[in-house]
C-alpha cells in the first residue's frame, strides 16, 4: 500500500517503519508525506489499533528534506503566487498537526540521527524514546542554509525546553545528544538500542496519552511565556542584540526564527504553526535563502557525492598513504587520513621533525579522549597507523602520495624524484602546493598523467574543503582516485584547472590586497577592518593578512614577479608588503607584529603607527562603499577564473569561495552574488569602480557579454 513506510501490526500496535527504497538514508519526500498521511488515516480509522510507533528501517531515523523537494520549493517560490507557496510549505506542518491531534497515541522510536524535518516528526509524536548511542544527533539545522524549521520546530521545541533554552538550538542550528535531549525534556527516555521498539510499544499499550502537553488547558511554558513576562522580555532583548552582533543583519533566517518564536509562543498551537509557515514562506522568497540552499545544501551535497568524478574509472580506496613533509599541513593531513583508517607514512628530513609531526596527532587525539569524544582504544589505533620516518623506502606500497614540503619548486622536484624511485607505477602523486602551478611541478615527474594537486586548507582537521587541481597532463584516473581519497576523509572537493595560485589562493588574496590598497589611499584601517566583517567575511582583511603572514604575501609576490617577468602587473598592495617586510620588519601574527600588535597580556589592536605611515584622507568613504569594494573585488577575480577556464562550473566557484576562504555565505558565493545583483548591474557598478579605483575592478569580457545577452550563471 505504501512504498516509503512499511506498515506492520504487533497485536493492537501499528509499527510504521520509514524505509525509502534506493536511498542510504531516509529523507522527507512528497511520496513519503503522502504515505505518512495514508498510514495516519489507517491507524486512526481502525478501532482495533490502539496506537502507533514510528521508527526507521535504516541506521539513521530521518535526515531532513530531500533535494528534489528543496528544489521544487525554491522554483515554486520564484514563479507561483505567494499563497500557493505558503500552502505547499504548510503541507507537512498540517500533516504532523493531524498526527498529534488524531486521538491515538504515537510514539517515536528514534534509532539514529534525526535532523530537521526528521526531528519535527518526532516532536509531533506524543512519546519519544531514543537509543543510547553517543553518535546519534538530534537537531534543527535549517538556519545554516538560510531557513527555519517549517514543520513545527520553532513552536514545539520552545514548548518542551522553554524559550530561553530553545533559542540557541534554533538560532545556531546546534544538535544535541540523546542525554542532552532527555535532560531538556525533548525526549522522554534513553534506552539501549535493542530495547528501543519494546519501550515505545510498552508506552503505547500501558500509558498511551494521545494529547500533547501544549493542547492541555493548564499548559505552561517551561521558564515562562508572554510579552509581559520579565524573563521572556530579557531573553528577547538580549537575543536581539546578540543577533545583530553575530549576523550584522546579513542573514534573514535568524531574525525570522526570533520573530516566529516570539509571536508563536503567545498563541495556541494551530495559530503558532501558521505564523511559523508564514515566516518560512518569506524566507523562501528571499535571495539569501535561495542562494544558501543552492550552495550550502544542494550543490555541497552534489560535491560530496563526487559529481566531478570521471564515471569510467573504477572506484578506489587508499589503504596506505605517504605524506612528504611533517610540518603543520603534513601533520594535519596525516591526522585526518589516520582517522579515516589509512596507514600513514609521515616522512621528513629528520626523525625529530617527523616525530614532531606525529605529535600533532597526539595532541588532537588526547583532547578528544579527555572530552569523551573518542575512546582510548580508537585514539591509540589511529596513532599506531602513523609511522614517522626519514626513509623513502617505507613509501613502497603506498596508493597515494601527498607532498606537503616547503613552497620551493626545487625542493618539491627533489622529493618527487626520490619518491618515484620507490613507489609503484600505479601510485598517484599529489602536491599540496597552494601557489605553484601543478603543470610546472609535474615536469619533475616521470609520470605526469598521475601527477595532480590536492590543496588542503589550514588547519586541515577543521577546514571542510579540498581543492583538487588538474595539471595539463593530469589523467582521469588521477582525478578519480584523488576525489575518492577526499571522500574517504569526509571533505568536500572542488575541481579546478591549473594556473598560478589556482582558484582559492588567487581569489582569496584579493581580499587582504584590496584592504591594503585602501589603506594606501588613506582610508581609515578600522573602517576597512570593520567593513570586512560587516560584509559577511569571517574576520577583517588585516587580521587575515597577519594570519596568513605578510611575509608569505611578500614572497608570493616576488616569486610571481620573477616567474611572469615583464607581464607582471603591479598591484597597489605590493609596495605596502615590501615596506612591511623590508622597512618595518612586521611579518604578521607569527612574528607578533603585523597590521596588528599582539601584546602578551592583552587583546590584539591595530598598529598605532599605521596613521603615520599611511596618512588619512580628509574625505572617508561610506561603510557600504568599503563593503562593496571588498566583496566585488573578490567576485571580479572569480569571474576572471571562470572566463580563463580555471573554473569549469559555477557550483565549484561558490562552494570553493564559501568553504575555502569564508566568502560571505549569505550571498551563496561570488557568482551567486553576481546573479542576485544582476549581471548587467554588476558590470555597470564595476565599471564605475574601475574608473574610481583602478582597472583591477573591470569586469572580464565574459561578464560584459553575459550582461548584453541577459545570461546568468545559474538558470532560473
């Protein structure tokens, strides 16, 4: 009768097992909602059935909404009348409300991860029991993709936890463990996994209260409710201030969540659910939400599923990995690979350096053990998989080599030759370089078809993106196997073509460089720094410059100038980098002096002598103009990369920008931002900026042609 939910009877108890065919994880689809509606009718319409248990036939309970549903919702919002979109949004909310007011008790037996709509199904059930498994996470992460929970999450969670306790979980998309959920009253009980169904059935048979607390006359919110309640007033006053501080008014979803909770908690549930759906609908209509859904949800999932992987190459897995260079990058690569179950040979020039690289993993693992995130046995097993050495012979048998030595072409050529002398002909060789062209580095290899770039970001264990770079002679097998490795370590890959600085390093560099150019023009450095954060970047551009090292920027500039020769185009920031390194001796955060001062006993602050060396102009620009300069300069460079073929897909451009260097996520990425602004308007504005600030702002021919032809990067 139903395809996505199995129906079974255990005496007078119905067991509804969600098990979507052909999917590794349960997600909410239109068919699944229809099946749930059918089975709710079956349970409520049969007097012989006392109640029902909802569980999952897969390791996870339900992970949220399906991609196709999200796409359909976004398309509908752009073309259909707003009432039609609202009614579509309301479908699941009404269905779950029908479940909880059906007059029959429903219990949720939560056997695994329950996120988004999956948790909302559970919250609508009258009883919730979860398996005692620390890996299980319960949460409402919709805010992370520019939305709010639209099937009762903003209303039921505060009624269970209290407004004050629920808001952080809703506004930050935080998840909770089974024990946390029980402590907050989000679930009623935590039991052993093998006792899960029995406990859910027991409750239906023995207790079976089919009325939710909020539908009872004497219901009171935990911690209080109402516009006149002192605690509630304080919560929302402080919450609004904190919200502005965190979002800089760039993200509409957190504000919509605050509004939905504030308004909804003062009215009965039916009215509250309509309020929630109204705010959900307004978000769907916002460009920030549609851009975030596309880039952070749809396109990221496609990247994680290796959409760029050649289909004609057999799937592979790395069992033994060689890492050349045990510095911070090499040590981080060794750690994430060992945690993924690989045997890792960590090689450096001295045994002391190699062992120091392994010690990095020791520190991370010990921290996880202390925090209870990892057992001692698993930590020791991961550590035992890392072998520090100076002996190239130990690289024999490696499936993949990742070179992460100093950014010097001669050093890289030397280790390439020594490694290829001992590894098998089938082994893939990858460089973790961030600036040197892969095609040039591959000249040191006897097998350029198996030479590829795998560019990690620092710190490796925290940064989610990996940039895979194709040299001119890199073959499809090397690409496929590199992507398989990235999937093994659970990172998100993008694929780009070779060029100096590739994609991420080249475009990211425009952020601090443009700030330095503005400093040179006499713009207040505090204005520039604050505008960067207000524009949606993770930190200000001068802080970034200090973090990556002014000395590194200086060295990259000199190396690029030497490699390019007469074709090198001088940038306004170049002379400032030279002065900071050669004249001021201010190399960045590691040297404890750069654009900032780093006192031992206090917070960093901008170097007071900046005003002396870069006198302030009498007329200062607006904050909006500085924000625009910082974002548009990056976007122009991304468009150039697309025009030059460094990028082959707008999806890679946006994912790489957001996850690689933190480009303002609310925009959906630089190319999404150009589409949202309008290509013609963007070109017109960059022409103005080019006249005012320099040719580096001029849109490439690709954008000018797109503007004339009315084309966009994304259809629709």
